[in-house]
């Protein structure tokens, strides 16, 4: 802002002038073995103490839940009661995350990220939400890289999806050839 408003000369005159280094140790040199031992000893000791003090960590695991509400405005007025949620159990070796509901031609579909621990990546799956107690998810999109956040939308008669595709290093737009799979 100052550069834009007052110009380079103003900014340059107010900045700190750089000078020669006046510290005690020489800069940009490899540390000696003694210096490394002084640093490494306490760092390793601290890590060992932390490891034995905490409980063993479990594998990170998300869950998805559904909540049916009567009426359109009841979500605003109803207090949050976790007993109203129906938790969906993912199969062994998977976790489900990032739910996305999408209404299309009179039906509601639930899209999710299906993370497969064995593959260390997510793929996208979908199930029609006719009977929430008997959901059958089918893979609708899989790539060689991790996928998540299945954002689904329609324009005219065409259905599109823009999932999170960070692993590809780009933003991808997918067009459904056979909705919902």
C-alpha cells in the first residue's frame, strides 16, 4: 500500500538499512559434532518422553450421519440432538466422509468420499437415499489420485461434479454420462 501510495523513494527512505552480520557465530557453516549432539540429545529425549506418555493413537476415522427433519424450516428451530442422527457405518478398511446430498428427477442421492486405507486414497461413491437403513454405495468416480468433496450440481439436463482433485494439481469438471454412477 505504501509503495503504491507514496512511491519507491518514500519506502526506501523509511526501511532499515542492511549491514554486516555482527553475531557471535559464523553464518552458513556446517555445525560441529558437539553442536549437533547438544541439539539432538534434548530433542530426541523430548520425543521419547512424549511417545511413552501418551496413549497409542488410533487410525483416523470419519463417520457420516443422516438427520431427517419434518418440514423445511424445522432445521432452524430444532435444537441439535445427536440422537436424531442415523450414523452410517462404513465397511472395514474404509471410512466415509464429505457427504453431499443431491436431488435429481424426484430422487435424493447421497455422494460421499470413500477412503480406502489399503490404497491410501479416496474415491467417490453414491447411493440413492430411498431407505437410509439399507444404503448400497457404488463407486461413481475413481482416479489414480485422491478424490474428496463431491460437489454435484445440474445445469439444464446435464449433471456435473467438481470434486477436490488436489492430487492431480488441477481443478477438474466431470460430466455425468450415466447418472448417478
